C-alpha cells in the first residue's frame, strides 16, 4: 500500500484549477508510467530500482516532483 504521496496530493499536483484531474485519470497515468519504467528496466537489464522501491512508487514520486504531466487529446 502506498501512503506517501497521498492520492489527493497526486490529484492536486497533476491537475489544475482550470482542468482538474479525476482519480481515474491519475490511475491511468500512473499505470502507463509504471509500464514505461518496467520496459526501460527490461531494456537495460536492470533488476532492481535504487532502495528496492517498486516501479509504481517511482511513478508516483515522479508526479509529485513534476517530472511528467497528463496531456489530453
């Protein structure tokens, strides 16, 4: 279970006042980024992330650090 960052904090960070993000959009974005991380790890032959953290935790931290945003088509 991921406690930090909280879902509410991730929703606020990913969205804006003009274009709020739903929990569903957050879930889809985090899942997509997690799959990208796993694919990158497989391509480079990496078996573990630093600190033995999970790929989904890394994706959530990237959202909080502003490393990626949702783009709507």
